[in-house]
C-alpha cells in the first residue's frame, strides 16, 4: 500500500506546473497573503475562490510578477515555474509574462485593430520571422479563442468596436498568441452577460488541453463548472485546496463549509 502511495505522489510531482512555498505578500505594512503553499497542476483549470479582499487576486498576480508594478508591494517565499524560481534576479519579468499570460476582469483590448491586438505579443518578443508566420499565429490564436469565424472578415477594424464578450475573447487570443504555458484569469467573466460568460467558460475548458489555467472567480458555480482543482482563500490564508468536487461537497475546514453554504462571504 505504501508503495502505491509513493508512486501516486511521484506521478503527481511530475505534473506540477507552478509551485509556491511560504509565500507572503505585503502592501506596505498590510500583510495581504500569509504563508501560502500550493502546487498548481499542468493542463488543468485551478480556481481560486473566497470572499472579496481575501487575497485571491493578489496571489494570482504574484504568479507572473504583476505585483512588481506596485511600488509598495513585496513578495517573500518561493514560487517556481517548472522548477525555476520566477523571482530570481536573472529572470526577466517581461519574458516571464510571455510564458505566464494574463486576462483581466474588464476586457482591455488595445486601441488598435483586431489583428494588431493579437500580433502585439509575437512582434515584441520576436516570435515570428515574417508576415506569413505572423498571419498564421494571429489566425491560430483567434481560433483558440473561438473568435476567428466572427472577426475573420474585419481583422483591421478596431478591437474596441467588438461586443464585451468578443473583447474578452480577443484578450484571451492576445494572451495565447505568445504560446504561454500558463494562463492566469482574474474574474474574466464578471463584466460579461450570461451568454458571453457561457462562451468564455466553454473556451476555458478547451484551453486546458494546451495550458495550465488559473482562474480567480467570485462565482462558486463557475468554479464548480470549469475547474478540476479549487483553492479557498480567507483573510489572506489559503484555507483549503483540493479536487473541486471534494471542496464543494466534503470540505475539510469549517471556514470552507461556511463559505460554500453562504454563511460567510
């Protein structure tokens, strides 16, 4: 029996994409994230849930060093991507963000054409050698974002002219255009109507075939629908982390149980 457990653990270890150990995040004197340990698996959707202000978005932003852009923010502890410390001084945050893409709460297309929104990342990172290759990346990214058929005849129209749901899928296309390995999504559906939300959720399910996806959501129903793993944050602590089904049906911690049943939050 012990051998079996060891084998299972060994298999699990090889599938870890991002690993966090003893992570603390401070905004000045405010201790926003306390002692977080978590292993995020590859090619799965991991959901971060919890009440507003519990630290889930702050922790998400520490996974691609977006917190570096906030002068009073400091991160302690260790976060690795494929075993490499992302806070090592030799790591270029711009290159890291090409590998760990991000989609924000409010759709934020650049004031450029649909084509140029998607082509932006591959251009600045020098990922394509000519126009034909760039055209291919743009088409593939828009297909991955389930947007190609809707925009293929107006690629040079402004991205800001799309509907809210289309703009968010354009931002997803922009994020996947640099061939990232991880996709971080910070409440990607909170500004969308139910139909656009359903389209983005379906897309998230498809994206996990190629990416490790981490989604912050205020909607427990959404977490239950799209994720395989769920982490519950409360007051800056990671209270509980496990299989999504188990978190929602048999939580181990009374605080998780209270949140799931609507008594806190």
